């Protein structure tokens, strides 16, 4: 690993890894030959197609190894949103139920929630949106109670992108599959940060996203357990097992495979006492010690992503705090529409009042975060808080 990422040199301290990660230079090196020398179509039978075809096969094996899947259970897509759409729409449209039923929860990514809305609107699908508790977790008993004989699919994310809260996926998948429905997990934020084993967890469908794990934007994958039937979103030449037609973007597929292999080798960074977890907790302590009683953790103290810290500072607004700390690149727990800031739906669904939700900061660390970054970020935030 390079000691400093070239894209971060001289810029603000980057603590927005949950939004997107810098592309690892090792990933760039792996994909570069497929932007020039190895230009062939992987479906071609002549020699120009041989290397691209082998590269796609290798990348599929690398992604499969990260999550404990079989190679032929990996379907490459153009984004995590596309993978989520393929999982949900594919399952519903291939179902035999007269009026398919889907269960999800209110803090899912818009790729899930908006797909559910479209299934309701366009296909008469019934969707149950389950609430979450104060830590952002869905109750397995609520999932069990919501299941019906028409339930086709349950979709619950592995980890929330704002708070890092880890859902009880193994228990949810067991309940779902015992009832005979499919279980989909959007693991965009979790893959590469925490161990994921699709066989052990019992999930049927799982989304992995490249730009959340140091590959470029525009590539993702959907794990589809053997035997699961999905209706394709894109029809055509039969690539990706017939589930996603279109000539493969070999360079991006190679990038995702390489990123998956690198992530598998660095999972220890996110374990308790690991490098990233230690830095995250150091940042939290630094803020809490300097502002006793004013720093509030949003989400669970344990059972969250090792890199994610979501805190609210009493008496401040998140967007104003970041604006007053130009040396820091991070996110808030609010959305801005035409200059008006509204509380995060994730945080309000957890029961946070508007003031605390508007005061939230999402500070997410990653591969190139350093102790010096943490000290710089803490100093900048504390100085901004004092000024405000």
C-alpha cells in the first residue's frame, strides 16, 4: 500500500470513505492493461479475446472469495443500485405469487426504497416497511410477524452508511428462509470492512460495490445463490449468466476483482483493536474529552462498522460545523435541497429529534487515514465548534 494516496496529497483530511473511496493505485495498475493493450471482447473466440476472458474469470473468482461464494454465483453490474434493482425486481418479476409481497426497513438505501416504490406503483407489489429502534436496528420478531404466504423477498442491508449500524443478518436470513422466502442483503458498506460469508449467513442475494472498497465508480456485483431465479433487467447477448446483457467492461471488472482481493487481506484493520477501529475511537475520545457532555454518539456503540463515527455536537449544525472546518472533508446527517437543510431520514427514523439530527456529522475512515489526520480533524472540529 502506498503511504499516501496521490489524490489526497495537499488536500483536506478525507473522512468521507463511506461516500466513496480513493482508487487504490494497485487497482489502477491491474486495470490499466485492459484500457489499452488487452482491448479484445471477452466473448471473442480468437486470441484477442483470450486475455480479457481470463481476466473476467479471475475477477469473478476474487469477488467470490471475498464473500465465500462460488465463482458462478457472481454477476457483475454497473453499480450497486443496479445490483439492488436486479435483486428486488428480478425476484418479484420471476415470482409465481398473484400479488408478491416484499419486506424491507425504513433506513435502507434509496436504491432499495425507490425500487420498492416502483414495484408498488408498476406491478401492484405489496411492500412492508419495518421501523427501526434507537440504534437503527430492525427487530427480527417484526420480520417474522410480517412474513406471509405471498412474501417473495426480504431485503435488509448489512450496515448503514450513516451510523455504521450492523443489522442481525444471520438471524434475519434464517427466519426468512425458514418461511420459504428469499433474503437479499445490500452489503455495499460492509463488504471489505467486515468478514462476510454468504454460506454461513444464509443470504440468497448480496450486493457488493466497487467504489466503496477502493475500485472505481461504475462497477459492482450481485451474489446470486445457485438455484435462485431472477428476471433480468437488461436483455441481450446472454452475458453474466443471462442476467445482465452487454459486453463486459473488462477494466472495471478487473478493478473490482483486485479490490476484493486486497480487501480480503486487510480485514484485520477493522477488528477490535485493529488500526482503523483504533483511529475511529481515538477521534471520538478526542472530541468527547474536549466537549464533555456535548458529544452524542448516533447509533450503537458496538455492533457497527469499524470505520464509522456518527456524532452530534450540542449547539451546532453539522453543515455549519463542516463549513467552518475547511481542512476537513466529511459528511453531515442532513440533506440540502435548494439551500434548506433537513434532518437525515435515517436519524429521524431512529427517534432523534430535529436538533440532534441536524447537528450530526458522519466521519468515516479508511485505508489512508493516519493518526495525524485524526489529530488534524479533531482540532479543526473543536476550533469550528468554539467559533460557532
